């Protein structure tokens, strides 16, 4: 397996990964990635693909977000082709993208996600650190991963980039 930065030739393959991973003809995740790519929130260095035998089998991206006025990162979407789910592709993508964010001196990564999956990568409840999502209904699944540059005084309201709200 090769984890690498997404390149322009991967756009269609990334869309297909999300279509299959989220079981639909036009899942929200495909539109979200398209909108993020054309926004100021896009961080191209943190859009990664997993390649198996020359085929894109997974994708993850991080985009700009905020906690009050501080810049942070948001994770999502992450998708893996169904026939290789459970084979470590998602884990490899997570480790690579979190390492990339840490190497860029980012303070934290936030997400809405499954409470049984993301804690294995160091994610904890955002509210336990004084960070609340701007949509109260998200609180139960809102999680953050502190990185090396994290400062405990970083508290407040988390807000995704505009494309997350435009769907």
C-alpha cells in the first residue's frame, strides 16, 4: 500500500471511492470534496490517497476550520472502497494525515465521527477540552485530536469551513 498526496489525475477515482464507501450514486461526500477543493479551506498537502496495486482504494482530507478565531483543521471525509475495508487502509490514511498535520505545526484536528473508531487514533470528546461544535446536535459525536502544538487555552466554538454547511 502506498499513501501519497492526491494529484489532479485522482479526482475521478476519489469520487468513486466516496460513492462506493458511502453506498450511493451521489453521496454528500463527493459534493463536499468537490466544494472543498475550490474553497480557501482546502489544504492540498493534506488530501491523501491510499493506492493498492496502482488503484486508488481510499481517500482522506483535512480542511481549514476554526475554534473561535484560531485556525484548526477538520477531518473529512474519509472513505475506503468496500472490498478493502477492514484491511488497514483507513488506519494507514488516518496515521498519515494526522502525522502530516502535526508536521505542519497544526494544533488540532476535529471531526464528527463514530465513537468506537476514532478514539484509537487519539481523538477525545471536544467538550472534554472546552471545544463545542457550533451545532449543538453534533456534541455527542464531536471529537478532537490534540497535536504537538496544541495549547490547553484553545477553547471555544468549533466551526467547519463553509462547504460543510452548503450541502
